[in-house]
C-alpha cells in the first residue's frame, strides 16, 4: 500500500538557521582561518551540512550559469540526447535523461535530468577525458568552465579548513588531490503533483560519494536533509549562499567522527527546480584511510583502506545500468 506525500514523505518545515550558516570571509582573507575551521569542524560533526556566505564567487557568474542551464534543458530531448552520457564511455560526462540515474534504485526512481562536465582533456579514463558540450546555448562552454574553476578554488579552501579542524596541517589532503576527480553538474527537477510517493521523487535518499559537495540551488526549494533522529528537515534557499556537505570519503577519513549525511529532493513547488552541485573527490588512485588524529584507544579504526576512484566507480555502477557490465574494467 502506497502512501501520499502528506503521510510518508512529509518533511519538517524549518527555517534556514536550523542548518547553520558560516561566514567564510575570515578564511578567504586570512584574518581568522582557525575560527572558520572550528565552526566547520563542529558542524561536520553534528550536522554534515552548512550554508556558506561571503564565498567570493561573483553573483553575476551564478546567474549566468542558471540562465544557460535553463536554456539547455529547455531544448528538445533529441537535441540533448545527442550528448547522452552513454556516448562518453568511462569519462562519464554529458546529458543524463530522466530515469537515467537512480541513486536509491531499490526504493526510488529519480525524477530529474542532469548534465555533467569537468576539466576537459584528451586522454580517456574513468572520470577523465573530453566533455560533451552543447553547441547551443552559445556561451555555455565558456561560462560553465569558468564556474568549474571557481568551484575548484573554493573547494580547496574549504578542504584546507576541514584538515585544520581535525588537527592536521592545512595541506594534508593536497597530496591526495593533485588531479582530483571532479564533477560539475547541472540539475533540472520538473514539479510533481498529486499522489507523490517514495517510488518516484526528484532524487532518492543518498549520501554523496566523494569528499565535498558545493551546491547552488534556485529559489524553489525541495532539498531535505535527514537529521540524527531520522527526521527530514528542509534546507531552504538562502540568497547569496552555497550549501556545503561532506561525503563518504570524509566519513572514512574521520573514522565516523564526521558523518556523510543522507539527503534527497522532492520538488512540490509547482514550478521547475534547478540546482548546480559541484563534487570533488581525490585523485583516482589515492588511498582513503583513517587519519591518525581520529584513531585512539577509545576510537579504534573502523575502516580498511580503499582507493577513491574504485569507490566512486562502484557507486556509479549501482546508479547507472549501462555501467554494470564494465565494473570489472576498473
């Protein structure tokens, strides 16, 4: 028996301050890096999600990204499908049509379409290679590549204070991120009406696979984060901020001190929802292992080492049916 959204998918309505906001200006200008490190470390331990303000990314660039994203997704399916991610091979970039990815495949079909890209290069390997960029809109490639560069720069700053929050040198993770896997994603969630059940929502409940996510979302809301009591709380849009959350790799590094938090999207706004997440991991062959400051007599090691790329590829195989015959190649 299925239940309606009122009974089975109702989220606790919260104001934005229930997910903390951190002013990262003291990090970017160097005036009080330790303060930002303490704040972010505390939030990673208790929440796993935060808003950041005064992040230094031009608002005009963010607006251009949304304008071009809307124009891209408004094109006919046949035009977008020419860039289908299936055509990119192991590079795993391009257009992902409705139901092409399901992050919680045992429980949910994802009611969304995506476009993925990253830094372009000629050599093809899992998560690396050329992008499948559209010819239209005309400015698309230039603007999106600039945005990716801004996100990479910001992510490295945030990762440095995560290291500091763990009692490690600020550059601790840099040796593992000389050429990190990154994905810059554009997302389009059509609105849902009527009897919405957990069988089909914008994106099913999941944790992020990598190290760090920086998310821009439009004004329409829909993101929900699961708190430690299992309740779903809203992460509403806050002007001029990004949402940041840690992923599975950080949970391993910290021996569960910092938790990769479950989240999902349900778009009941009545209009199309757009968001722009940036994902950063480690180098493909980098080893993920518990850091020394998170092991003690009272907190023994919980994880065996594994490699970043193999972990991510396995999670992709679980979500993309066209990859399930190729997992042995990685």
